[in-house]
C-alpha cells in the first residue's frame, strides 16, 4: 500500500500488503498471515530447484543494479568446501529511497524468511543482516523478530527441525553510505573501514572473510517467499512492459509531491500515473519540473521525459536514466536545480571513501564549482569544466560512487542549463564585463 | 607519565560477557570491532584514545588500526558531544521540503548557535546529516536513538521539551 496513505486501487500490494498493520510484526501474527510456509516448503526442496525457480521468476536485484537474483545465487560453488555466507543489505542510504526501512518496520519476518530460504539455497550457515546505524527503530524491530524466530525454532542449529543450521545476526553500520556497496559492506562486517574492493574476484568466489558469499537487498530477499509459495510463473505474470522486468516494485516517492510514500506497482508502470494519480500530483499551484526515478545516483529527467517514462529496468534506460533503487525524487517549479544539484554533489563528496583519486578529488571539485556558482562567482567555462570532469569520473574507479555523482550533475547541466546560466549571468564577473 | 585521571575500562563484567557473545558470531575477533565501538559509545558517549586502546587490546588489534576505523564512520564521536545528539537530514529530497529551516529552528531553540557546536548548557549538539533514509517523511531527525519523522520548524520547540 502507499504507506503512509490508504492503498490505491492501482497498486499491487505483495511486499507492502501488511505495511501499517502492527499485527504482522510478531512471529504469531506473521504465521497467521501465512508466514514461514514458504520456508518450510523450501527446506524440503532441492537447492538447485529453488535457484531455478527464482531464476525463472525473473526476480532482479532491487538494491539498484538489477542483476538477476537466481543467476547470482547460481555462481556460488555447488560443492561446499568452505563456509558460505549470505549478506542481507539493509544499509538503505540512497537518497530518495526508504522502502527497506518500511519492510523491516512492518514485516521483519518477511525479510527473515527470505534470508532463510536464500541461505538454504546457497548453503550458507550464517547470514549477516547489515542495517545502517541510523535505523534505530528497524534495528530494534528486526532484533525482536530474530529473537522470536529463534525461540520458535525457525532459526538456529536445527532450523525448523530439519537439521540445517541457519543462523542470522544483525551487524549495525555506523554512518557510511558507501557501505551499501556490496564489497564495502563486507569490509565493514570484517571490522574494517568501508572501502570497496576491486572485482573480480566477485563475492561468490571470494566474499566475506574470503569465503563464497551472496549479497542481496532487503526487497529482493523479501520477494523470495512469494516466489516459492506461488511459483515463478505467477511472479513473472506481473509485467506491464518488458518481459525482462518482472514482479512488483516498491517505489519510494519523495520531495515536492502531494502524497509522498511507498507505492507498490507492477514493473512497467508509467511514472506519470504514479506521480499524478497515485501520489495526487503536485502541490497546489505547482507544476512538475524534474524527477529522479531511481535514487539520486541516476540521471535527472525533465518534465517531458518523466511523463513518458515507464518504471522498469529497460523503460528507464530508454528514457535516459535507470530504475536504480526505485527512489523517486520529485522537484516542482519552485525548486532551485543548481542548489539541489550542489546538495547532491555535496552528498557524494561527503560519502566518498577517498580511495580513488577521481572520486576523492572529483566529487569535492564538482561541489566547489557549484558552490562558487551559487555564491555569484561562476563563469561560463565552469559548465564545460563540470562536463569535462564528469567524463573523467565515469567508469574509472573501484566502485560506482563517483559515476553516481557525475550522473545528476551532467544531466542537470544539460537539461537545466538555463538555471546555471542565470546564476552565472548574475555573477560578479558578468557584472564587471557589462561595465 | 602519570595520567591526570585513571581510565576506567568499559569491557568488564557483564559488558565483557556481552562482547564475548558477540565475538562468537564471527570467525575472527576483528569483525566484532564495530559492535565493540558501539558498546563504548553507549557506555561513555564518545570514543576516546584510551577507549580505542582498550578495544584494540580486547580484539587483538592495534590502537592505530582502531582509530583508522573510528574515523571512517560518521556516527562514532571522537570527541565528547552534548547530552543529546541531534542529526537533521538535509540531503536533496528533504532539502526541497524545507530541511534547512528545520536546522535553523534546532540551532535557535537548543542555543547551539552553529552546526557541530554544543549548547552552553551542555545539553545539545546539532549537526546536519546526509540522507537518513526516510525521505517520504521529510524532515526526519534523529535525536540520540529516537527517530522522528515529518519535523517542521514549528514542531521543534515542543519536541525539545522531552530532552531538557
């Protein structure tokens, strides 16, 4: 449902069905709502069959990259020679995104059940749930849910009486956006600075503690029990546009819109309908100026592009952006795009782990240029400098944080150039030239 | 050299037992570093050089290594802060909804004056923080461990009453 609003008839609540329903938080309540049936079924299934089912469903990573989940699992060694690990990525920090928080707050057992099924499929005895440090409430709720799952024999050395060991622990982050990047998250669990690592080796070969590891986002894992219960073809049937994008997606809508919240729709849903119908459109007297559909790391769309965009992996690429994490940031005609783009650049500069030169220097440099422009010291050549810089910041570093900084800056300069030029036109140097 | 005040260790008795149970979750002691640092911060309010040395000793690390990790994570305090630590999200989605006005209201009503400063009565430290992950509930504010949604400048004075 469009939590915190009443569900909209055009939503398809699968993951969000119990958002706002406090009864779903407890083990008892979850079992009453059909919980842990999928785990019971999965524990009696052949591991390979579980992986095939998830592959067949078309489920793709909901954290941002959109990598097919079943395919990722299939990279894990079939013969277990060393410990295997599962990491649940609950470091939700992508500006504009707040869906995993809602999954953990209302349906912690959905995430735990998804983790347990996945852990079984990839032969992981231990799962670490990495929750960002600021999520004090979700941490407390998941802690309580884990305790209940242990008390009821769902987890532990003899999970659901099957003799399988499925242990699950929370690892609390401590304030670092970069720890949402999969290898940085593993560094952080290992008690290191959250520095991303060069790939390959990929986590399935050498991940956490150097062992084969799978890492999935909360929303991805929470979808797994539904696929096991209802089957791959049921899940695949949720598709409005491209058959490569299946299932439902939680879209976190925020910014300058009448009804911000989490809306769950079928893949391929039009962004226009999400904004104007489900979210009630713009505030009184305002019109849409821009929208970032996939969290702040993807290119900004202008109004025309937003109104034509279909919300699935391919549809967003066709519109020149990405579905990312599904964090939909809305800007109306009152937004100062130069200032907001500076805030985004500032975010990446603040969150850079500082390993790679292009990122450490580039994100800070972009922020300085934008601040200078806002302070009235901008020059026309700064716009070219921003675009030139961004080329050197894209595809050249260990992780994509640097690219993520360039995306909103480049799209912003290209699509809202008049706003940048207006700042430069009012600048001190322009005033001198006019004299 | 004699220390001015004796450092009192955090990891004794129950706290030590608690940490030992956490260490069991991981294949090595180093992985318990973030949990150990959180325990220190909850016990002392911040993480001093002496505390870093203690953590290093307990986990078979070096103090320099521990410091390297402490400085990476923004939530760990390397210096004492006010009794209540206020973090206000000012990243774009909240920013366009007026987050900077919320910051101004907190600075005014706490008496902190400027970001990162502690109020003269020692009760509050206010900082801007990057995305708190609750963008649909602009502006989210974290006061100690209390996560508060949809804060507006008008609500600030009333909110602070609880912490005075």
